[in-house]
C-alpha cells in the first residue's frame, strides 16, 4: 500500500513533515479513498461522463440494533433494523417522540400461502376422572373438567388457526360424554363434540376447528370433558392412552 492508492485511510496525513512535492499524492489518495468507500452503497463510476450522477445511493445497509435508537437534536426520525420473533431482521420506523412501528414482515414475504408457520401441542397421558356434568347442548366453562390447554402467539392476525383435539375417555354406562373447546376467558364453548356409550368402553372423541385469530396477542385454548348426566367419566383409562390438543397456524 502506498500513498495515492486510496487503500489506507490515514487522517493524520499529510502532517508537518510531509514534503511539498507529495501533496498531489495525498490529494489523489483522499479522492480514491472516498470513491472506494462510497462505492459500497453509492453509484461511483470510475469514468464519470456524467459527474452529477456520481455518488447517488445504490442501496442502504443497516446494522442490527438491540433497541430503538435515541432521536435527539435536529433528528426527526430514524429507520433501523432489529431481531424479532424467530431471529428475523425486521425494519422499523421511529418518529421524533420515540414511537417505533415495524414496517417489514419477512415472515409474510418468505412463506407462501397455506404454509404452516408454527404449531403448539399439549399431550396428556395422565389418567383422571370427573363427575362434573358437561351438557351436550351449549356447554360452558362451568361444566366438565379441564384436561388440555395450549397458548399460541399468532404471527399474523389474518392467518388461519387449525385446532385439533383427540380425547380418550370411558364414560359411565348409558351416558353421553362431551368434549368442548374454549378460548381465552369466553364462557361459551367454541365448538363441542359428544358421543353416547351404552357400556363402559373406551371412546375416542376427535375435534377439529378452523378460525382466524384476529389478533397477534397470546391466545389460550383449552379442552374440558364431562358427562351429560350423573356418573364418573375416566380420562386416559389405560397406560397406553393419551389425549392431545394441537394448534397449527398457517399463512393465508
């Protein structure tokens, strides 16, 4: 590397010991250094037939920030990136009062419609019983006994959630047994499935439901089970039995 090649960035040169006949070398070095550094993100052609075009931005790159930057002085706004969700770098805008808004969504851009973006599951293999009645018509959280629950944070309010539940029980003789899906603090069931058994035999009740979350806040789904009349309902009666609740989010 030599003075005039533009590779070094030496702010201490020229100094008081620099001889006059090398000043032209330092001048060329500065111009080349500026060109080389600006060429990373600017259009800086080696042959500038249109000098007015030199130095225009080609693109802008940003370093990831751990937190929103502080806006001060004559600064009115900022664009910055930071890591969100599952490690994706997203673009944010911050105004002069410190309010930040995410303006990019790489999850939406990178994933095709219909693709699964996340799934959560709860598996219950523990045996249990309930005598709390769960009506087959319009069940509410006041009836039955809870056996499964999952929390999910939707990536988009407009995506689709598919809720799948499978519950294995042994009802009392001549009794209807119901499983019901509930969401958050809503008292009424989202959907319910019932089955009748004339003898105390294993019953597997499947349940499936589709919905849009309408929000990106945490959503809690849970399953309760119970009989329509007096009697003991046994959950997961055998060691090989299990009940599960799965919520899958897919991009629209």
